[in-house]
C-alpha cells in the first residue's frame, strides 16, 4: 500500500509511487490502443460491486477497426454534434491529441466563414447522405477538406459518421492547372496575334515583291528581244536573270499560298477523289505526253475535304512524281486507296472503318529515308535547283493541308527505286 500522507513520504516512496503511476498509465494506454485496433473485445473491471465484464459489440468493434486504419479522418457525432469517437488521422489533421478531441463540438474545428455551410450539412445529413467542402482549423492553420456525412446505426443508437478527405494536394493541383490554362490562353493569344501579323506580312511582302519582280521580268524580256546586240557573255547573264526571276516569282506565290492556309476557313464538302485526280491528269496532259508518263487511278472514295486544298495536295505529289523521274525512263504513277479502322499507317483494312488510306507510288529517282522529315519542311530540297525546278515549299503545303484535315502524311522510298506517299484522311470531318 502507498502512504497517503505525502507529508511524511520519503524520496524513495515518492519515486516508487511515480513509477507505479507510470506503469498504470502505460497499461491504460495499451488497453485503449488494443480497444481501438480490435485486439480485445471484452474488459474485466474491478469496481465497488466486485469484478464486472464489459464487452464490445461486434458492429462497433468492426467499425472502429476499419476507421482507425483509414487514411482519411473519421469522426462519429451525436445529435448535438459532439465528437463521440475519432480516429488517429483526424487528431493529426487538427493537430491535437486524441484525448483533447473527444467530447468537443465538431464545429469547433470549422472556420467561421464555413459555419453556416456546415450547419446546413449537419441538418440535412440526418435525412440523407450529403457532401460539402469546408476549411478545417488545424492549429494555427487551415486545411481544405471534403466532408462526407452519413448516419450510422451503432449500439448506442443512431450516430453521424463524417469522413474527412484532405483536399490540400487536389486544391494545389487545381490551382496549378488554372495557372497553366491561363498561361496557355495567353500564349495562344500571343501566337494568334503573331500568326495574324505573319500572314499580313507575308501577304503584303509577297504583293510588294511581285511588282519590282514584274518590272525585272519585263525589262529582261525586252533586252532578250535585242539579244543579237548583246555579247555572248551578256546574253548568258541575261538568261540567268530571267531564270532567277522566274524562280523568284514561283517562290513568292508559294509563300503566299502557305501563309493563306492558316487564315483560310476550311470549308469541306463531300468530294469525289476520282473526279479530282482526273482533272489533275488533264492539267498535266502536256508533261505526261512529253515524258510518256502513265497515271493509273484505282477506285477512290468520296471524302469530306476542302476541294481546293486537297487538289493542291495531289497536284504537288503528282508534280513531284513527274518531275523527279529517271532520265530516259517513262514515269509510272499508281494511286490506290483502302478504308481502314484506325488512324495509323499499319491499320487493318475495314470496309466499315472511319478513315481512308491513299497511296501515290512512282518509279522515280526516290530518296534516302533519313531525309524524310526534310521533305515536309519549308524550303528544304533534296536535289539541286540546277537539276530540278522548285522552291521546296510544295510538300510543306501538302502536309499543312493534311494536318488541317485531321489527317496524316508520310513517305517511303529508296534511292533509285521510286517513292510512295501515304495519306490518311477521315471519311467524315466531324469525327475526331
């Protein structure tokens, strides 16, 4: 027995009493933790009437074990809004020990500006489940949380269960997303403004460049009429001026066409590609006869496209096939198509597919596939201008048009073995 008269306790007695109290506290803490984690389901307590047995009900025990292991905060309230039970996570969220939380009104931990909102949730949740977002008081700080409220039938009667989900990370992500969207919108506006300026510049520059160029061509042709009066060297220089001015005119027109693609509205209509390719064959009639070329056209579908722009795509591809032919060898161009299921070049054929794969194959000089990306870049040429005419813009225009039609374009080739251009286009432009 401990000496109750602390006035006469020795140092050793006080130390022994302190040690006994410490052991009792540890035992109590271990018992509480065992109850919370479901390790025991009954207690024997010595009271005035002797030993008494207290049991934990199965439903209560399962519930307590479950919420103790949750990563969210969890509290149980009575009708007055007092905290009957909470898990360790909730105590951590409000930065208080468990012993300080039990018995407090739950609204103690709701910020002043969210009190009305919480009270409204508290009234409604007894009739049906509800959710809401509030700020939780956490020490000197605040934590955004979502409250999920539902009634719970426990041994002591109907209680209110609240699950608290910490929204700090989610709110930070949302904030970052809003900032990113705002930055993206600003970048898009700046890009749109820059594109408009570029289009206006290209249009004005092309128009202004054509006038002096037209005079160069006129005076050069006038001088050519008097070529007999020129020395052989002067005549040679004059021919170079005429050739260069001709290339310059084509280059200006190509730049103008490329810049207009960004500004023009893409009005589409159901277009018969057979009819379109046959028109192009008529346009190339002279060079076809000159090179003894053959153009074989398979059965092509009707697609939703901008007719004028798509005409430009095939015009550039066929023109290149005729231009880059093997000297002394008749060019042969084959145009075929098939309906496919997916928007990829290795997709399987599917008569009910949503996309069309069009192939244009020739037997020309071909190219090294390591330069594939260069073909569709502005001003890129794989062959010298002294051998083949052109500005290096044609295929860049073709790619831009195909991109605007939500399609894909690529090519396959080997040097000396011709080239095969492949285009995928949606059958209907309304589809993604």
